[in-house]
C-alpha cells in the first residue's frame, strides 16, 4: 500500500499531511514543508512501505510528485 504525503497551502503557510500524523505539520515556508515531507517519506520507506509525496501550489495545481520506495537487500551469489 502506498502512503500519500501531501504538501498543501494553508492560511499563513504550508501543511504536510499524512494519515499516520495526529495533526498536520505546518510551516511558514513551502521549502521547509517539502523538506519535512521528504524526510517523512524516507522514514515510511525505511519501515518497508512506499510513500508518494505530492506537492501542490496555492492554486491547487500538482507541481511535484516524488516516490520513496523501501530498500531491498540483495543476496549476491558468491
């Protein structure tokens, strides 16, 4: 299952939303919100799930989409 992490505009700033969060994380800067969303996506991926980060502009346009996938360890034949 893919977990969606959204960066959306809110009054006075930007919010990062994900179903696992008790409440949205709110930032004054869109860049800080996006960085927090990427960190959250990486954390989700380290736990073995895929995360899709969606970044929206103030007009509601989807401006960016990033996918964080779980790391898979490969066993090499020796």
